[in-house]
C-alpha cells in the first residue's frame, strides 16, 4: 500500500501531492506470533484506543510467584493494563511479584506487557489449545478481591479461585 496526500486550506496555495513509500499493513490471527513476539489470543478486529491484539508471552514468566503482598488493598478492579500499573505503583520494585514481572517484560520491541484481568485471562484460557505452551498451573489475574485475595484461573480445569499466596 502507498499513501498519497495533499494539503488544502482556503486562501492558501494547495501543496504538492506527496507519496509515501510502499508499506504493508500486517494482520494477525489467533494462534499467530504477534507484533510483540507473543502468541495472539484475541483480535478485536480493528486498531483503537492504542491496541488491537492481546498476546500471551511464549513461556511462563515466573512459575510459583506471588500475586503481591497480603494485607495491602490496591483496588485493582479495572482492566489488566490499568490494574498492572496500579499494582506496581503501589507495591514498588523492592521484590518480584506477578504484575511487576509482566510490567518489566520486554519482547519484540514492546514493553507494554501487563498481567491480564480475570476476563482477559478467561479469554486466554478459552484459546489455550490454539495458543499452547500452558501447563496445568494456576495463573494469576490482576483482578483483586480484597486485601487478602485476588482472582486466579486454574488452566487444568478453567475454574477461577481466590488466593494471594
């Protein structure tokens, strides 16, 4: 695809026509390696609000890691990206925990990785046979219930559970 553009303004002389170099618009399907080198598990169909695809990292980042700190209520009840920023902003960088590991990930020249909320994680679970590379482990979401519990999803059963350990 090439773009051609011209600028018009009333009372001004029109610009010359300018052409771009040819470029390719890439699209990805669920199960493909995406723009961040993860595996695409959701395509909303168009680019808006800064994104189009959700990708999963190709390997587990930190099996057995804690969600955060029990006894600290963070009010992480939004979407995964917002929750991750809120969790890291509250807990800081003095130790490793699930949201921080995701926020610190850089892959495919992208550093906007985040810990998914429970709905995003359920979408990933529903595509786990296509995406692959999942153990039967329980994976954290960024959805917090209270100061002692956060939502997690058991990938061997698809059942959500509360935990923080």
